[in-house]
């Protein structure tokens, strides 16, 4: 397992009880390098949405726990936030919660001469994602191999 994956997994395990104590759940944790700096990003969520106070409370407690454990040798910036409205659906639990919702799928390579698809998330399994898309003559199910998907996220309704 890569260093990044180990850090994310351990950080998520530390974050779970902290988020729960604050009435939230862990949506995702990522450890990424951007512009020469490392970032440990924790995304939290709850049914009625998180606010700045939730993020602040979780951030303080999480920061203290990370300082105690001190398992990441690199200097990094800690960010705690909501996953946002157009959240990426990275894990099966994200897909499960989003069944029946409208999603946008971007693929690495064109499929039927396009790389972006919008439709209702109908199903998924360990290898595929199925959405129902609107076509001229009605609707059609499209099945995508997960390995072909660059990103899948909820669409934004304005």
C-alpha cells in the first residue's frame, strides 16, 4: 500500500470518532501534494449539512489527535470542510447514498464520441456504474466500467 493510502486510512480511522462526537460522518479523507505543499483534507457531512462551527470543532479535535499520533513525517496543511454540492462519488458508500440522484460522469476516453454524460444513477457494482440518460426517443441505460471513469459527481441544480 502506498504511503498516501496509509496516511489517508489512518487519518480516517482517527477522524471517525471525532466526527461522530460532533454529529457528523466522515465523507472522505485525502492526502495530496499541490503546488509544492502537502494537504490533509478531511471532508465531513451530516443530513442537514455541515456549517463553519462543525468544521472548526472537528478541525481542532482532529488536529490535536494528529499531533498526538504524529504519523505523517511531512509538513502538511490540514483542511476540514464539507464535500460540497457537486461532490465526487469516490467510494461505494457514496454511490449507495446517491442512487436515484442525477450524476455527471467524465470518462478518460470518448465513448460514443463523447466524454461527459449526465443521467440518473441506477446501479453500481465492483466493476461498473449504470446511469439512465435521456435520449431523443426516451431513456437509455448506459453501463460504464469503473476503470474508464475519470470522475463521477452529483450534478448541481440551480
